[in-house]
C-alpha cells in the first residue's frame, strides 16, 4: 500500500508541494514577496490569517515565521530551538504536508499561491502552530527501559556492525511528524491502541540492541499495537532523519511477532520461554 | 490595557529539589537527586529533549583510553588547564578529568550507543587542544544520544517534569533559596515552586549576540536570576566564539559547523588558497584551540583575504564521500540543505559564531553550591570549569560530572540543614508584577526591535576583538537599552505569547550583557575568549584573578576581582610542558 498524503489538508496543492531539497533548486528573484496563510487560534476557534514576507536567498519557512513575529504578529505561537533540523521542535504542516519549518526552503515551494502553515493535525491545538504533543511523552514512559546483561561496560564488546541498525533508530529527533502523518493516529485516533511509528522505532532500537535482555514481543504486539500498522510508509516519507521506519523497524517487528504468535513452532517456543535467548 | 494580574492567582508545587533546566546538566542532576531519595521537580522552557544539549555534535571528552591507551585523567586535566589559560577553578578541572570516564560508562549502561572502535570499544576522535584522541561520539550528533539517554533514564526516575514552564525569579526565605516563580508558556498562568534546594542548569547567554549558534532559550535567565538573588557572576568576559559557524545564507548565519570537521582532517584556507593556520600555530594547525583559530579567521577576513560571504574556507572533501557520510552525516546534510554546498566535493564557507559562555554563576567545586545557601548551578550556567577558554568536548562531560555533583550537593545540603520552604505572598506578588508590567505599557517598543538592536550592538562592540572605547560605548548603550526594556510593550494575551516571553528574557539578557561588557573593560589584557586590541598580551596581574560581578544594594552592578584558588604543587607539576598534538582520526 502506498502513502497517500493526508486527505484533509487545508490547501488544494498539498500533494505537489515537495519539501525535499536537492541543493540549489531554483533561485528566487530579488524583491519577491511571499504570501502566507497561517492558522491563528486555539482548539476551540481560529482562522487562517494572511501575512506578506519578503523572500531572501536561502530562506526557510521558519525564517518567515520569525519575520511575521517581529513585524506583524508578535504573539504568533510557534516552537523552535535549533534552526538546524536537529531538535524536532518546529513541526507543522506546510501546504498540508507535515514538515520541519526550519528545513523547508522557500525556493522549494510554489510562491505563486499562498503558502499555508497549519499546526500538526493529529494533536490538539494549543495556540496557532503549537500543539499538545504530551501523549507522545506518556507513551514513552510505558516502554520498559534498556536492561543490559551486565553493568561491567569495560568488558562489553560491541562491534560497529552490531550497533549500526540501532544507531539508525536512535537518530530520531522526536519531531513527531511520523505520528502526525500516520492515518492510524491522524484519521482514526487510535492513540489508546497504537504507539505510532516513533515508538515502533524506539521499541526496535531496544529490541535489536545486542545487550538488551528484555523480551518485548508481548508488549510490541499488545500494548504497542504493531498490528495496527498496515505499512503505508507515510511515516518513512516524512521522517526528516531519513529513518527507514517501516522497512527497518516496523516490518522486522511484525515478522518477529508473527513468528512467535502465529507460527506454530514459534508459539511452542514462546510457551516454553525459549525466545528470550534469541539476542 | 488592564493588568491581567491584578489579583495574583497561582498554583503551587512542593519538592525537595527543584532543577531548572533539562539539558544534560539538569537531567543528570535530577536523576542523581532522585536516586538519593529526594522528591525532584524538573522545569524547562521547551519540550523535554529539546534543550541545547540535543544540538551538540562533535563529542564528549573523557580519557577512556580506548583509542590512545596512554591517555588518563592527568593529561585531560593538563589539557583543560592549558586550554583555559589557567584561569580555571583547578579543582573543577581535576574532578571533571577524573570522573568523566565513569560518567560515560554509566551512559552506556543506560542505553547510549556510541560509535565503536574495530575491537568493539567506544571510538574516540581528536579535537583541538586535547593531547589524545579523546572524544566519545556518535557521528556528529553526540548531544542527541546523550540527552535522549538521560531523558529515557529520567522518565523512569520518578521525576515530576514541568515542560514549557519558564522560571522568572528565584524566591528566598531570608538568605536561603526556598523556591522559584514562573509561568506556564501555554496558558501564561503563574506557578510557584517550593523547594529546599534549587539547582540552576539553564545554559548560556548567546542570544545577546547577533551571530550565534545558540537558540532562543539562551537568554541568560539562570545567570540573571542568580545575580538578582545575591550570587556572583564570574569570568563573564570570556565568551567562546567558535571558529566555524555558517556565514551564508543569512537565515542560518551563525549555525554551527562542528569542530569534528577539523577533527576528521578538515583544512582552513583563505581566499588566496593559503592554509593560514601555518602562520599562527604551525604545530597544531586547524586543531589549535578555538580562541586562536577564531582570531586567525577574523584577521584573514579583516585584511581582505576572506571568502565571498565574509568568512574563510573549510575543506574536508579530500577525505572522500564515503568517510564524510559516515563520520559527518549531519554536516553533509546541513550544508547541502541550507547552503547548497556539497562538502564531499568542495569547501564550505565558515566564520566565527558566538557559541559558549565560559563565565557564569560562581560555584564551589565539589558541591556546585553558589554563594546563596541552597542555590546550586551546573553545566554551562556555572563558571570555573573552563577558565578563559573551553576545549571542545569538555562541555558534555562537564554536564555529566557536575550535573551529578549538583544532585549530590543538594542532597547533602538538605540532609545537613533541613531547610524550610517558606515563601512570602509579597515576594510572589512582586515577582508576578515584574513580569506583567509590560502589558500595562502602551507607548513602549516592540520587544523584537529592542532585541535585534541589542544583538547588533553586542556583536559590534563586545565581540571577538574589543577596545576600551567601544566597551565604554557599550556600557553607555546598555543604559539606553535598559530604559527601553523598562517600557517595552506587549500585545495579545498571556497565552503562548512569544512577544511576552521575549520581553521578560530581554531583562535577563541585559544583565548578562552588562556583566560581559564591564568585566571585559576591567580585564586589561587578552586571554582565551577575551581579546583586547588595546591590550594584546597576557598581563601578570590578570593571570592571578577571576572577575566577579554582583548586585549592589541599590541595584547597580559591582565589578571586581578575586584571587584564583592556589593550586597544589602536584597538580602544578602535571601541567608542565606543552600540550601534545593528537594523532589524526583513526
Ligand atoms: C550547536 C552546538 C554544538 C555543540 N557541540 C558540542 C560538542 O560537540 N561537545 C561539547 O562538549 N559541547 C558542545 N556544545 C556545547 C554544549 O552543547 C552546551 O554547552 C551544553 O549542552 C549545555 O548544557 P546545559 O545542560 O548546561 O544546558 P542546556 O542543554 O542548554 O539546557 C538548558 C535548559 O535550561 C532551560 N531553561 C533555561 N532558562 C530557563 C528558565 N528561565 N526557566 C526554565 N527553564 C529554563 C532550557 O529550557 C533547557 O532545558 C555545543 C553547543 C552548540 C550550541
Ligand atoms: S506506522 Fe504504519 S500505518 Fe502508520 S504511517 Fe507508518 S507505515 Fe503507515
Ligand atoms: S522517527 Fe523520524 S519522523 Fe518520527 S519522530 Fe523520529 S525523527 Fe521524527
Ligand atoms: S528548530 Fe529544531 S528542528 Fe526545526
């Protein structure tokens, strides 16, 4: 199944606005002014407001938001910290596509129509572009922490090739864009049943850590609800860290769950407690 | 406009220890205090996991000796003292060097996954001023690994975390700290924390400058709150201008290019294609200390040998695409995505950027306690560890070592004193009034305008190279800024209002800016992160003292000096001779 972008995007050109930047896409003519249509309001009420921002070379959408704050809307609420795609604070939907504002360059957007910026749809709006992402933090608390075999790290031998796939997952900057785009959360609001791609990645990083001793399969199947994912890969497409969420984290977890719970031999091994030694 | 606080409503939370700041230092302090059985509250301005620590790139210094087995704490100590030009609190430098390796091992136990050596140990890379290959790292996103590890440990440590809450004042009961006042960013509602001890871990002051690698959070809140509460600020003139910030495009000017690029073999060239570090530090070349490299770049640009956008060139392309993509993937993407430069193919343009605050709140080395009983400080907000110049990689390790010590220090203090947590209503009302008066002013200026001009002024007059005349001008200008900030106007409501937040932070930035300018004026020499064009050399007197700034009874700033702690002979002996030159990255 392929990823179809969010259908309820506020902007008709949602699907054509690519935020993938391949160095030096197109130069923006000097004096160009971009029009933005930005969500202003709370969860209860709000409207799209229009702002004009002069475009400078190499400018990103977050620069435009800062320009609006400094000149037209000092109380426009938006999160940011690093301005370098490292902290995962500035998540929003640009022309309907879940994106980091600090990483989306103006020269990669069509400027002949207003650029819409709306808050992430999967989470309740607090104000303007700021959403309540606290659910994600509560999910994280439910995950059993890393539990190594021994504490004697001087005697740990871990080769680069053993940790490479775990390191891929640990690059996650918790922008929650994958959570935002995933239809299980976004359209079906299964927050009670499914941890979402971000925490599939986290579970995979623990499950695949060569020294972790916890048998996590039961939790991955039941509490985390890995079965809710139907591999649309939308999460992988929006991940700013280019983590192969579906192929490298979710599918292997699904396979392990299937082996244990749906394959007769796996089931037997599970019943005898033989799976724990897999690592 | 009516004042939204005419009757002060607030919620109250009580803890044994309140930790302000959830970067590496704050998280590590909270984990320690909690492990010792204390009830801990942890407050941060952003969401958990978004503090500056997440941005650290190159690595965390600790003499594990996995790559160079000759390394040990004694060499790390010596390198740190030389890097700090001997103004460091030697005891902090010693504890840091001794304890850093154990703090790294602990992170591994908690789930951190560092890059590995071929024989399966933690890999360590060379960095400027370190004799050996010493920086434990994960590609070029080491800070992310560290903060995430601490965050995941923290959420299972029974902490009460208050995300997106800003503390605006420390509250006292007599001489002691007994709590803090703040607001929820989301709602603007007030919140009062009662605590037997308070640990500051709020980071630096870089937002007072125009060109900076620091985020909006670095408005010096911790320094300014501690100062108002009676603590001393020390060595504020020492600001680290990191040699390699991006210079183009304008939107990302100042954004850091990690020193790991030079650690992995990157070379600096001027517009004439000369490797100008040959003239400046022929032995260490690009891996000289940051103060020296920044000044060298500044000189090339000033003398007309700069790159098109006012920097110089940094080139790593000779290491080949495969190596660069493995060791510097973040930098590869950052330069490609923001500046259209492919660093596997050619050079990038870079220039100095305001990066790190060596100065900060003066603390006692073992416990991290400030002059104010019950108030502790750790991490970038604390002074002493790095002296006049910090070595790359020594901050992440500092956070771990002194974060833990702050938690421990607060525990010992509470055990010994069982302090009260009384707070008076008047003090709370005054704290509320201070932060809401900007809603009453209709005639004042927009906070963004004042901030921008303050940044321009600090960059121009209290930047990398300083003179007496310009510092006088800066101090004079700051008076003008103070009047403007006193009258600043804020529109909108208290609900998630960045304009309001900035208006409050501006006052803190001004206090820090004034301390930097006054201490810089006082120190008539050049050393580490403080360069005086009119006093270009070391001065024997200034080798023996730290600068201090404290608040006078009448609210004005007193600036003076205090003698360095005398260093024991056996430690002095360790510092003899020159700092070695690390072998290239393995
Ligand atoms: C781009 C970059 C790269 C770096 N790379 C390296 C490196 O490779 N190696 C290295 O050793 N060092 C590096 N450093 C330096 C190092 O990252 C920082 O010095 C360090 O992370 C500071 O940690 P901290 O815990 O003191 O503060 P931070 O991590 O900055 O945390 C400060 C915390 O205080 C909170 N806070 C501040 N004010 C308030 C308030 N008023 N109320 C409530 N909370 C408040 C913030 O919300 C935040 O949670 C780098 C720095 C930058 C900017
Ligand atoms: S988690 Fe599964 S269902 Fe959700 S976006 Fe990713 S692939 Fe699609
Ligand atoms: S997995 Fe990727 S998209 Fe999801 S939160 Fe992490 S960085 Fe963001
Ligand atoms: S501001 Fe940090 S990811 Fe955009």
